[in-house]
């Protein structure tokens, strides 16, 4: 009977550096965000006035729902196409909601279960 041939395993290690950056933060683009935020200041105040009217006439929950729906649409559009106009709409919506709605009280209520 013949013996099977002897098997050799060769392992090669290379000292090559990883060429691609593992952390890709290029989507943040601070200059574009600051530009969109600066342009969004006046329309955000108009949006905040609208949300305050809804809050006064209906309820804070109605204003949150209205702002949330608009924010959701703006973020979906921004994810589909990261252009300046979509970035402008996201900042307008966020800034208007921060100016008009009681953000800190709402966060505390959600975290603690208050306001029931």
C-alpha cells in the first residue's frame, strides 16, 4: 500500500497598511450644514410661528405630530438625495420645532413616563 503524499501548508503574512479609512464621516459636511442652517433661520421662524399657532389652537400633541410628519418627509427626501435644498428643509424643520415646541419637557416626559 502506498502512503499519501505529504501535505505542506504555506502561510504568507504581508505588512501592508489598510488603505481605506474605516470611519467615513464625509456625510456630515459641516460647511454645507452651517450654510443650510444660516439660510434656514428666517423660514424656521415662520415654521415655529405656525407650530405655535397649532399648539395654541389645538394642542401640543397636534403640533408635535405636524412637526414630526414634516420632519419625516424632509429626512426621507434628504436620504434619497443629499442636495442643499433637502438639507435646507431638514434644518428649517428641526430649527422651527426647537424654537416652538417644548423639547426638553417632551424628552423628560418620554424618558420618565410623565404627563400621563
